[in-house]
C-alpha cells in the first residue's frame, strides 16, 4: 500500500535521509524503529508531505505522492497521529474530533463522532473539556480518534506511547490491535520493540537515514544482537 524507494530528504543543505526504503502491506502492522535522531520522524514527514524529498519515490496505492502537498496526501487517505500528539489545546474534545473530520477513503461504514467515543469511552466523559485539560493518555486517545475521523486507509502513529504510564500504553496497544483486526493498515514508529513485536507483522530498522534491516517479529525478537547493534538496548 505504501512504498518508499531510495528517498533522500534534507533540512536546508543538511541531508538526513540517504536513500531510505521501506514498505507497508495492506492490512498489516509495520513498524519503523531506530535510535533517536536516525530519521524516523523525517521519514514520516517525507511520507505525509510536510517535508519535501529531493530524491527517490514515495507511492501510496501505486500513486506517486512524493512532492504533493500535505493536504492532498491526507485526502488520499493517510492519517497521522503526530509525535507529541498535537491536539488543539483551545478546542474541546468534541471540536478536536469534528474539526477536520472527513470520509476520505469513501468508506461505506465511516468513523463518526459516536463510533470514536464508543472506541474510546474515556473521551465521552471528557467531551466538553479542552484539549489542554486532558491527561497525556487522554490526549493520545484524542489524537488517534482525530486521525480516525479522517477515515484513513493508512494510519501512521509517531511515538504513540511515548511518556505514557504502562497501563495506558497497554490500552493503546489493545486499541491498535482492534484496528488491525478491522483491516486497517498501520505504520508504527516506536522504540518499545518488545511490546510491538506481538501486534506487528513486519519491521524496518533505520540507521542514519537508511533502512539497515527488515524482517518479521520472530526474526526481530530472536536476534538479540540486532537490539544491541541498532537500538542500543
Ligand atoms: P527522535 O526519536 O529523536 O525523534 P528520529 O529518528 O525521529 O528521532 P528525526 O527527528 O527524523 O529523528 O531527526 C533525524 C536527524 O535530523 C537528526 O539528526 C536531527 O538532528 C535532524 N533534524 C531534525 N529536524 C531538523 C531540522 N528542522 N533542521 C535540521 N536538522 C533536523
């Protein structure tokens, strides 16, 4: 569904991605993992069109999306749960959810305010609270709910559980598992590889702007040297 081939991305004159390649298959959960500063968020920015890649190709459902503005990429059906959640602090939970809602994938059974509130009952209790009044876990649920309200075909989560308490992290993983079971294609950027291994199908490790390893969850968990070599664990 998503394919990056030899993507080169710069900040001004500073090159950060050096021929980055990876892909996400339809209906699967794929992870992009790597140490801090290796280029994960830059890869996400290149996919969603907030950063312009100068080399290589990014294709979504066969269509080249590299070079297209972010709003067009969103309209094609890529939803992002951004690093740091970035909920609108001065809008209520309800407003955060409906402000950008759309059925971009043309789903016959689209996500609605009600179905998102059913998925995250905690948000229903906080419906009239402002984004800034929520806990970190509630903000993460809101950020995921907001992305679902776009009815994306591919959902990208950048560090979805960073800074969250273990119980909330488990709750988020459970919800993502439910989304996977409903057929959603998901790209997870995260560092908690042991927690990810059981829900993910395929993993890509990035180091210094290049994909250096790919494999399934068994291969990832069986090879302890991978963690030491590429993840510093
Ligand atoms: P983290 O988990 O710390 O966010 P990451 O793998 O997502 O790490 P990126 O945020 O993609 O890493 O950063 C990759 C490299 O690009 C780093 O060396 C970083 O310093 C550099 N970088 C990121 N943003 C900018 C920017 N706006 N201008 C210049 N360099 C940047």
